[in-house]
C-alpha cells in the first residue's frame, strides 16, 4: 500500500487560525490526537495507516522549516512554551518545551537513547509494568531508529568544543559516549534549538506528521483543547478553541467527536487537560510525580579562541554515573552542547559590569559542558484559576548528585586545558586549578534562586502502572478510569529515566498505538 | 568580598531586611516578584528618553531599566557594542514584557519599583542615581544575597536585559558568532522523509 501514497515534498497542510473564517467547527473522526510532538505524531501515523480517520490538534503554531530564522530568540518566542519563559513556580528552572506543530522534536537537539534495561526492570517490579521488557520493546526501538534515522554521530559530526571535551575525558580516564541523533546528513549549523531550517533533523515535522497526513490525517494548529468529553466512563471527543497566536483572540470553537482520544500534549499540558476535564484522577495522581532533569552548564574559558559556534549541537556525553546508586538516588549525565550568545549570555555572572563584559569579550574562547541531573519525581503540576503552576525544586539528595556531576564536569574541562571554569551561581564562582574543584563545588548549597537551571525534559505527571490507586494510566496506555482515553507522551514515565527521553517516548507511543489498533480494529 | 567596597555588607543587610517584606511569588519569565505597599518608581534624576516603541514600561520604569542596562553592560573601551546604540529595552519590552500575563507583568513592575527604591537606604539615593561603582556593588549584593527574593529579583531583571542585548544581531560579530548560516552556506532543504517501508 504505502508505495502508492503520495508524500508532500515539503511542509504540511495545516489549518491555522489566520486562515479560519468560520467560528464553529463540529468534526468527527475515528481518533482525535491532542498534541503533535513525539507521542502524538507517532500515534497519528500508526492509527491513520490502519485506515482510521485521525484529527491532530496542536495548541502551538505551525512553523514550517522554510520560515525558521536560525535566530534563537525568535524561535523561543514562536516555537517554545510560554515564549521560552516556562519555569517552575520559584522561577529558577527554565523548562524549555516545544509548543509548535511537531512539538519538542522540532527544537530539541535530537539526542536519542534507548530506555536502559534498568528502568524496565524497575517499572516492572515497582509499578507492575511487566509488559514493558527490553525484549518486547527492542523491536519498537529498532523501528523508530530506522524511521527517524537515529544513528551514531560520524567522526565528522562534532564541534570544536566537543573535541576539547574529548581531550578532557581522555585525560581523566572517563569513558566517552558518542551521541546518537535523529539527524540525516547533518549540516552542522549548530542551530538545533532554533529548529532545523533545512530539514536535516528528522523531527515529527518532516517524518511522522507528513506520513500521517499522507494517510488522511488532518492537522489543526493554534488549537487548544479545553476538555476531553466522555459518557459513562468512555471518552468520546474533545472541546477546543482555535486561538490566534498573535492577538490571543479566539477565532473559533471546536468540538471533535471521536471514539478514541489520544492525549499527547506533554507532561505539563496533558495533566492540565485532565484536570480541566475532571477525568481520570481517582488515584489523585494526575499532575503528580513531576521530574525534569534540571541541568547546569559550566563555562570553560581557554587562552585561545575555540569558536564553538557551529557543528553538531550534541556530540559527546558521559553516562558513567547516570543510573541510580544502591540507595535509589540518581546520578547525572554530562553532555556537550553548542550554545550561542543569546542562550549562554545570561548563564554566568562573574560580577556586575566589567567582570561580565570581560567574560563575554572572550566568548569565542569559551565552551560549555552540561551536567544533567537524574532527578527524583518530587514535583507536581497544578492548575487553579486558569493559571498553571509547576511546583518543583531540586531535592537535597539530587543536589548532592549535581555536585558530584559538577566535579567531574570541572575536571573534564580543566583536563581539556581550560584556564578558568565558571560555576553558574548568582555570582559565579571560578575554578582555576584541580585544587579548586572540591572546595568550590563543596561550598555550593541547595538554595532556591541560586542557580540558573535549565530543563529540557519534563516528565512524569500521568504515571503509568498496574495499580489504579497509584497510577493514572494502565500498562496498555489507557487511563484506568476512562476507557478509550490513551496517553502517549512523556507524562507516562513512572520514574525519571536519567537519559534524554525522546526515544523512550517514540517507542512507547508506537507500542501503545499498536495496543489501540488491537482494541479498535 | 572586601574588594566590593565598604558598602557591600550594608547593602546586603539592607536587602535582607527589605526582602522579608510582602513579596508575592508569581510564576514568570524568571521570578517576577512584587513588593506590595511600595510606591511606584518616583520621578528622579537621570531619566532617559523613552523610545516610542516602549509599550509596557512607564517613564519611571524605563529609567530603572535603562540604568540597569548601563550597569550590566558597560562596554565603553571594549570590543562589544554599546547597548545605547541598540534597541535593548525595546526588545525587553516587546519580546518579554509584552508576553507576560497581566498579573505577572504587574508583579514585575512592582519588582522594578522595589529594585530602584531599595538602594536608598544604603546609598541615600535610588538605583537610578547611583554611580557606576555603586550600581555594581548594589547588583552584586542582590546577586549574592542570602534572601531568596532579592537574588531572584536581580536574576530576573539581569536575565531579561542581558538576553535582550544578545538577541540583537549586531552584538554577535564582536564575539565571533556569525549568526544564521544555512542561506550563507547555500544549504538546500531535504524536505519530508519518504514513507517508511514495511
């Protein structure tokens, strides 16, 4: 069949607010998918290719790659949740999340990891997810890796900063991980976080969404789902609004009647939609168990220019210390990243005025190495009086893991030849030699609004498991309380997984889509 | 710490006492904090002319933002671009303040007023009237404060100002960043991927 189906060469056919003239849409479908990111797009395709009529509703804008500017600030404003300003309640963790057609897959750095066997075992033992074994999930990983061109970076897919970091890791005998990314023919522009203008990144925008559309799926952008509707404990559709993203004015109301509802709005919005709907929360766990992998970047300054401006956004990582220890406290990942001035310019504050200017004058001499924390699921997402709140602060035990990671990070950068390593507190601390590492890092205390954390990986909030009293979603991806209501995004994850969760979501979405298709032939 | 001058401890202590006042926490771009009961920013000296594009700052608030920009980005004598030649505060206004929900914007305005007025006790004058050394001391004191609201407020204001500066393309060349490259490099779009084969 598939060889006879036409795929558009470029772009998607998307209904956007600007083109809508009617004020009311009453639609019917076999399945309505809420969200068009990693989970939603895969579900849309997997359902559509079995002949189901699928409607995809995306709250964010449609930004075709041809319109991407390679200007990070512009992308933050148009393609990220809250214009890039989404944060925890304290305001000290920026939680970056895509809010556009294709979701976070459009603006992430494409790094992929299979879910470690450790978690499948843990989830089986602790949450009754005995169906999710490495053996069962391996074919799903293989499928999404093939479909999304997930491959290890070639030797050429690197960056000047990554090469220095490799030297530092070699000098300190820390094993180097080579990134796997869903990128085809990477042009190494370094603009992953602004979207891939030439469609090298195999995001949902150029893969599963056009494939779903080729099988008849309809995509609506600027369309925010308000509630999921149900009858006698069975989901039967949604209510939504089409909102002009510029004026913020409502353009049209929408209802979609569909016997299958797939929730994939992401770990912040998915629980909020359930809260607004008053559904699926007999466990009281909707919005709970939030984790986000808070990260801190150390900035290394070298004596000579490095010019770490272009290249593969991610090239090397260290996962030697990622999995939880015997006490269950998670570790960390180190990850290089190309960061441009608009992202990195506010991360360090060596002192107001001249000290800051002196650092930024040498920006070409600097590189950054991220410490990404494998945190515990201690937060929650709430929604009251129309306001979402992400209640999350870094746990004390997790902060100690962060400090362990910062030490390895600093030693790596010193091993790479850095003259100075800047530690991003509200007034940066500086490491200039091995002797400084322990005293400086040990002096850090777990304090609110002290560190400029960034999170790229919100997760949890609709935990999956066998026990309806402790979890929201059953092992097949359907909510315990509401039949035919499925969840396929990172909110499913019962625990933080330490690694970038994209491929886990890809594979789970494919797995759950198969279960949906088995139940709805 | 000694190098920051004799006022440093005074400033820190003063901030500590003031920040125990009625700050309300709000979810914001960073942490927008409001001090209830504080007057709006009082007209004072050194008011800069407000550009026409500014829509979400009062004249008095603009003066605070402008003074903060100069304190954070003293580029004179360096290779970096003078922020006064760039639409930095127009960017803060249009790209950040314009996107804030009204309650959050109100909170941030309260924070700006507080930020200005809180300098009065240690220095005898509001922030907008501080000289360069005093302004740096004051900002560093806020940044290193033991009080969460003080450092949250400063961090938020600094983040918005500095990020707006680096978002403006002319700031890039002096640090070696070339900006967008795909068109310069003549890269062609690969377009949509073909359907997966069974």
